[in-house]
C-alpha cells in the first residue's frame, strides 16, 4: 500500500523566501554587515533614498520593517527603490519583530514572517502598486510638511542668528582654509558617482577635502585622504578617524558630544563645535568663516524632499546655511548624471585603429610614403635575418 504525504504551504518554505535575520534599528549600521541573501530587520519610519540605496547595494533577500515605510508625511522614494530592485519589503510588522535573534532563519509568505512553524508577525507586503497609491496620498499632504518646515526654519534662525550672520561660535582649527577651494563630501544621493566624475577637478585644483561623517570613508575609498572630518562620528570608520585628518566633533548646543569619547579613545584630540543643525551645515559654515575661496558640495541635501528624508527638523538649518554661503557654494550633486562618457573603451580602440589605418593608406599613396615603408621593410628583413643567425649559431 502506497501512502502519499501532503504538505501544506506553511510546511515547506517557498524557494528564495528564507534567510538569516540581521537585526538593527539603525539602518545605516545594519547595512555594514548585511550579506546577499540575508533578511534585514529594521525599524525605519519613512525609508529614505540613501538608506534604500545602501540596502540595495548589500543585496538582502528582504527588508522587514517594524514601522511604516511610507507614513504619508511626504513622498519618500526609498520603498520604491527597494521593490524595483527585486527586494521583498514587508511593512508595519510592529516592534515585536525587533526581538528576533540575529542569525535566526526566517521564512516569508506574503506579509507573514515565520520562524520554523511559528508565526512571528504579520504586516503589509509592498508592491509597486501599493507604493504608488501611498506616494499619491503622501503628495496630497505635503503642504502640512512645508508649513512645519517653515516654522522650524524661523525657530533655527532665532536660535542661531549669531552663528549664521557673524560666525560667532566657530572654533579655531589648525587646517589652513584661507584662499583655498574646499570639497565637502556627504554620503547622500549619487555621492560615489559624483565624486568619481569630479576626479579631474580634484587632480587639477587640489581642493581641501572635508568628509562629513561617512563622507570621509568615501574620500578614502576613492583613493584620496581627507584633510578634515566633521560630524557626530556615528557613521565614520576608525580607519578614517586614524588617517591623520583634523577631527571636528559636532556637539549639541549644551556642549554634549556623543562622538567625543570614541575619537579620544583612538588617541586623537579633536576640536568640538557646538551647534544646532546638521554636520554638513557646520562644515559649510566653518569653510566659509575660515576664508574658503569656493565650496564644492557632493552628496549634500538641497531639496525639500531630501530635507524631509533626513528625518530631522534641524534640516531647516541647511536651507539657511545655503543662503549664508550661497555666493561661494557650487552644488556638485547630480553632476555624474549631467556629464557621462558616451564612448566605450572598445569604441575608442576601434576609432584609433581606423585612424591609424587611414594614415598608413595616405602615406602609401605618396612616393615619400612608399620610400619610408621600403626602408622599414628592409630594416625588418635585417632584424629577421639577425634573429635567424643568432638561433642558427646556437
């Protein structure tokens, strides 16, 4: 008698929908240890584009979000980037998903997350269609965010007007910026491509290189060394902090600097800059105050959606900072998309060969050219004969 055993969908994992969990509430910290095929477990309200790009680079099987990837505050592009890259995105799973043990195998079925046979959480499986609907709704409510942003801008102006208008509070630094061009690198949109496109500019003008937090690692990865590193030091590597660059730790207005202890533990004594706003703001303000001739910015935030992507009310400071240094500021963000090489190496090689063939044919058609080729041919025959005699004698 033959017995056939049937297994339900919940008994057998679907191909390609299982993987080890990698858990961290801070997305940018998690991306540093993600490997292809992992299941990223995060708690990230409104996944921004920078976070999504970092996740796509890591190539996880899926992203499980305890929060809503699109809350409706503004049309953030992160979820769309993930889904378009073929990464499974399950939303709004609740805080309980963050208690999953790192490395535990998880199985995904639609919006459900299993560990073995145990259902751990159930959320919303995002698709291109659901994301499009959410983005349309978010665009409709964007006016409220604009009003809130304007209020934050005025509040920042009242608190930091002396710093913005007169440079009061900018610390002394040993790096000589006076009269030099400065390149500020932030790990923002398309920063790698833009930095690569600016390679001829860096080689010719030798600007002073300032990395904002992880931007310092981007400079090192591109083959250069930062002259200065500015930030709260939460996303920069020890390698960058120990490279010899001057370190400026961004502190809160009350003087507390969470990154100070980490820098000092590496044997580096930094400069502390207490200020409201973002680290990219104080890098620009410092470069301007110390006499930079030109400030070139890569990866910085420039649009309202980018400000909101950052997820901080302090981003209003970036708007005012740009007004403050606008006369010196050149925003290089997106320059890689503006200027791209359209000719491949193969095309250049074929073009060179075609040009060489044309020159040879032109010379062959003249008496002088035929004489030259005759001399070259005779010399070649002599060389062949010499080689033959050399090996023949051996």
